[in-house]
């Protein structure tokens, strides 16, 4: 709601706009930024206007597409692509690219990883989830971090079976075949 308060949700909205537009992320709402918003073109999903989620790793944004012309954009923080150690094993903090479906979710906090809030799992242990720290650059071990204030609503908007596309400038896989033939999506969900 419009309330005149520049709170954390407003800061994240500004960051999402600046990321989408390729602008410097300033954390300041200036006259120049307002003028840019007024002249900006509505964000368009890469794969069309059907219900799905897109994660643009290059821009560090998530789009929720409602299939009726509406698109919501959130800033995210994905994997750093750097090595990390967990439970005695070395891994790479990589956010997988490709075509996925939300196959599992937890309502509220994850008991194993208490900092993870309302996770929506898309691949192995990789989830879209709320987190206290969502910086403007990649910072996770591979998950797609979203601001805490949005986690519950994002979870409500992404029921089990929701298509999620994660891509960068060199990798993109469409899910239009899944939309045209739901049996393909169901097979992916069962897998």
C-alpha cells in the first residue's frame, strides 16, 4: 500500500526496479529514480504470459507471472559460484539453471536450517525462500533468497507444481511445452 514510508519493503522494490533496469543500486529514491520509473516499460517475462516464476540470475531478480498480464518483481540473491564447506564436504555455491517445478515446501521456518523461511524446493535442496540477508549480489550457497517480508506471499502464489525457470544470459530452457502438454510437467514433478 502507498503509505509514504520508505521502509525495507520499499527499499527492496527500489532495488528490484534498479536491477531490472540495469541501473546502479543506490538504496536512495531520488527525483532521477522517480523519473526513470515513470518512463520505464513494464517488465516482461522471457517465456511468455502463463502462470510461472522466472529467476534471472544475471539481473538478480525473480518474476512471478500470473498469466493475466501481471508480473511481480523481487530482488534475489543466488549462489556465489564459489567453493564452500558444509558437513565436511566441499561444494560449489551454484544456483542450477533450467526448467523446474516446485515439488515440496515448508510453511514457516525450516527446522534444519532455521534462517530459511517458507522454502519452495525446486531441485534437490535448492529452494526459493525468505532470508534475513538478501544483498544486491549473489551470496547464497545455491538457493534463491528473497526478502523475508515477501516469503509467505510468494509461497502462497507458488503452489506445488508451479513452473520455475532459472536462467542467465547463456542458458535458457522454455516451459511452453509443459504448458501445452501438462503430462510432461506432471512427469517432471513425479521425477
